[in-house]
C-alpha cells in the first residue's frame, strides 16, 4: 500500500470515529476498538505490515496512555471519596458566601483556577484541580457542566503556549530554536488569548444566567439534590481539616513532585480510605460505588491509545500531513501561515500533538520555503491556533479525563465548544497579523 493510500485510510479511520461519536452510534471505546481493528485488518491483509508488527504498534499506543488511564481511575476514586466525606460541601458553602448566586463570578473564578492550574502545562492535572472543585458549585447554581468545560479548555489552550508547554517546545524543536525565544515572539498573541479567555467566562456566565442559573428556585432545587448525595453514613464533617489538607498535599505533589501523577492519587486514595472509612467492608462499598465511571473512561482511554498506536507507528499520520500540504495551491503559498492557522482547529480533531508538529509542521515549512515564508510565522500560527482546541480533540487522552470528571459526553463537549474555540482561534490569528507577529 503506497503513501497516498495509507493517508486516505487514515483520514477515513479518523472521520469514521468522529462520525460515530457525534451521532452516538456507539460508546467511544467501542468506536476506537472497532475502527482500529478494521484499519489493522486492512493493513495486514494488504501486506503492508505483518500481524506481529501491528501487535507491537498497538502495544506501543496503549503504553503511551496507560498512565493516563491509571491516573483517571485513582483520581476519580480520590475525589469521589472527598465528595462522599462531604469536604466539597464545606468548600462550596464558603464559595457561595463569597459569590452568592453570582453566576458570572463563578464562571470567571473557573477561568482563574484553570489558568493557575495550567501553569505547569499539564492538561490532566489542570482538569483534576479545576473540575472537581467547581463542578459541585455549577450543579448548585444549575449551570451546565459543558459550560464549565468550555471555560476551562479555553483558559488551558491559552496557558498551554508557555515555553515549557508541549506544543511550544515541539514547534521550537522543529525550528531549531529555543522554546523561550519562540514564546517571546508569540507572547502578544497569548495576551490577547488571555483577554478572550476572561471574556469567554464573562459571556458564558451571562448565557447561563439568562438560562435561569443562579435564581433562588434553581439554587434551592439543586441544593436539595446535593444534600441527598452525601448521606449521614458517609459524611465525615469532623475530618474536614484532614481531608482538606490531604487534598492540598495531593495537588501540590501533582504540580511540584517529580513522580507519576497516578502514584500521587494512589497514595491519596489509600490515606483517604484508611482515615475516613476504616474496615474492609466499608472500603469495598466506597470503591465499588465509583467503579462504573472509572472503568468506563479508563477503557475509553486505553482503546484510544490502541487506535492512535495504529495510526502513529505506521506513520499514517505523517502521510496524511504530506497529502494535506500538497493541496495548497502555489498561488496561495505566501499565505501559508494564514491558511494553516485558519484550519488548525478542525485539524486538531484529526492530528495528535506529535504528528501535528513533528509530521505536519516540517512539511509545511518546506512548502513555505518555496514561497519565501518565514518558518517561524508558520510555526506561530500552528501553535497558537491549534492550542485553542487541544482539549476537545478525541485523539488527545486528556480530553477524556476532562469529560469524564465533568460527566459530559464527548459529542456534547465537541458540539458545545467547537465553533466557539474556532472563533477564538481566528481572533488570535487576526491579532497576530494586526500586531505584525505574522506577516506576508
């Protein structure tokens, strides 16, 4: 099978997965497994790769996400224990006294927490810091979890431009320059993005308010539901100080300690269970109560890893990048940064971070060189515009962590965020042109 056919197969596989997810034909894990299996069968039957090679590719893909799946299982369990023990009820009460029924204030607070949480550049840790803390507040005020995710991923996309963030570092590596030098050049666009992120929180806070969020009736109704969720049997109000300190230690370890994140949550879960719920019988009850959601999302992440292993290790994504670059007309070559920037958000749904920057960027730089386009301009357009949609992509494992924590389906997450984030991306691109960061 030649490179063109491999690229066509890759496009067909990814588009099929996206269609299956958006139309709710099946659950995400089965979509990834089914399409991945068919793709593998085609590659083997065509003689392109052997069964043994495909097995190694799949193993490599799963090994790349197994830590995220493990992280999700134990993080869900940890925050579930904290919820059962009633720790978040106390925190929510304090927050509600400060913001009252101020829906816009809660939305802006979400943006601030997400930005601070994403200073380390880790998508998973940011979701784990922001969503469990804010989701109960959103439920109390009758605000949609999908809006929480939208505000969160918008803020994360802007902060992901830091020089230690994955996309900026990858682009700088391809360019052969220091990540800090690239960041300094795109910094004004990031400043615009930060303003847009706060505007997003303000606008969507008002949208939620117009939907009736924050009214006395909505708060009373949802407060009753929340009170029922934590029964007298599981609530541990006398252990609030311990649970709050333990949660703070876990978060600090996630940010500053150089150990696997999932191990931090393993230790956190063990400590939380031993202190809050002593005895194997009660501990088993707590673990089983959170097993459904943990298993569902962990299986999705592992299945996505197998699917990505097939596409990445076979270099199908690299061939896809070459095909896409070949479609740019010679007459539009000088506008390459504008073209790739404008379409970065849709492309994010099909390319993972490595294939986007290590596969597509080098090809586009070569294309741009033929028309005298500065490679840095192409890289800046790709980095800034793509980052806006990083955490709605079904080929980004952290996306599934976020939607799992928020209880939102992937199709609803994409539908709710896609066009808004595309608009944010285009505004950032326009600002880069206006400010002279990108020019032709």
